[in-house]
C-alpha cells in the first residue's frame, strides 16, 4: 500500500527483461510517480487534474529494449478510467 517509485522500479528491473509484458497493480502516489517516470509523453490527466484515479489503467508501450525502468522509455498509449467507460 505504501510502495513508492523506487520499489516499483526495482520490480520492473528484476522482472522486466524476462517479460514481454508486465502488469503492475498498486496504489497512489506510487503509480502516479511510476507512470510519469516511464512516460516519454505527458500522460493524460482527467478534468480534475488526476492521473491514476481509483481503478484506472495506464497502458504503456516500450521501445525495442522491452520493459525496463529507464526514465522516459515508454509511451502512454491508453488511459482507461471507470468514469470514462
């Protein structure tokens, strides 16, 4: 529940190279920080200025290096929030 950016990046670093895809489930503010860290584009916030609202999903596409923990290594290709569905 209190996992921060450093811990999330450690999970990606440990398992990302072996994974073609990865799903991380967590809480804020850690997930907000993670999406901002990995994104090369500015992730879309909702009308209230929030990114990862309750039950939100961010889909990121990584480059040729695959899933990794480097800053700006992925592009946010989709955001899904319950209010948008």
